C-alpha cells in the first residue's frame, strides 16, 4: 500500500501579507490541504484551489479572542481522518501591530489585542493542534513566524516586540517538552520559531509612515523601502517554505531565514 502523500497546513493570518503568500504557494500543489484562519476570507484563494485541485477551508475567526478559535480547531481536527496525511503543520503567522508609540500613548484595548493575537493565539492554537494530532502517524510540525523585533527591542513597538519575544520563548519551552517525549519513545513534534526577514507588508507601511515623534526609527524604515531592501511577501513565503521543508527542521528552535 502506498503511503499517504497529502499534507495539511493550518495558517493563521492567512488573508493578507505573508500568510496569504504562504497559502497561495501551498495551494499550488494538489497534495496540499490548507486551513486558513483569519478575520476575513480571501476570495482569490478559492479560485486558486479550484484550479490546482488542492483543498481549502477558510475560517473567519478574530484571534484577539483566541480561545473559541482554538477550541474549534481542536474539535475540527478530532473529527478529521488525519491518518490520511503524511504531515500536519501549524503555521502561527497572525500578528497585530499597534500604532507606533510608547505604551502610555497607546490604548489599553489595542495593547491587549496585540498580545492576544501575537502570543496567546499561538499558545492556544499550538496546544489544540498538538493535543488533537498526537495519535496520528503523520509528521507533526509547528512553525511560529517570529521577528527580529522579538530579539532586538525597538522604541514605539513594545507590544509587538513583547508578543514576538513571547513566541520565541514559547517555542523553546515547547521544544523541550517535545524532546522529553522523544526521550521516552513517544511521538514528538518539531518546533521552530522563524524570523522571515524584513517583509513589505501593511506593518511596514505603518512603520515608515509613522510620526517620528512617537517612533524614533521611522527614518530607517522609510529608507528600507526607498533603497529596495524589503522582501516581497511572495519571496519571503518561498524562503519560509524552503526552511520548513528542510530535513533538519526543528534542530534549531530559534532561527532566521537570512541566516539559514
């Protein structure tokens, strides 16, 4: 009997930017099934999936309230014939950027939302994914899309920096849990927190057009665009997927595509 060749990818923040580019490139293969989780659907993905014969579901979920999304994901996975997949991958890509400013100049609700989307959602979706998929034979991978700002703080972006730093440390702790499982002879997932480089997304627009009074690094981000030093979402997605496909994926928990 031939081994299964289908691959399931769950992507948060799949309706635009890097998440959308990841979904597009994965849907180019009929062997891939993509579940996108975002506040809105992206209609172009339906046509792409239909043209390639790949599988696509899109869920409208507000990840600033991540608990219902994680509960729904767990229930959905438990109801699926997951043994038919050669691999199951969760890509925690969703993130939220507050308007560049010091924390005291940012609304409390906006700060709370940024941490929930960028950190709590990654934690809960990962927990739901691993719990629901643990008993299936396919390879398990969790890819957390981090940022250089999780490793180097910058004024005016405290909430985003904190969320990405939390994602990195979450990945480290989860990887230790998985290593403990492997040492016991149990099925273990491979975990990576990956910085994708400087990508020309809506976040970059927000940073380079911010007021220098609240964001001292505004000029540097404007220069990145002017000097064509930004990666397109499509190029960044291709680099991320190449990293995901590496046979040593998971050996280095905290990684950067620019250093791969």
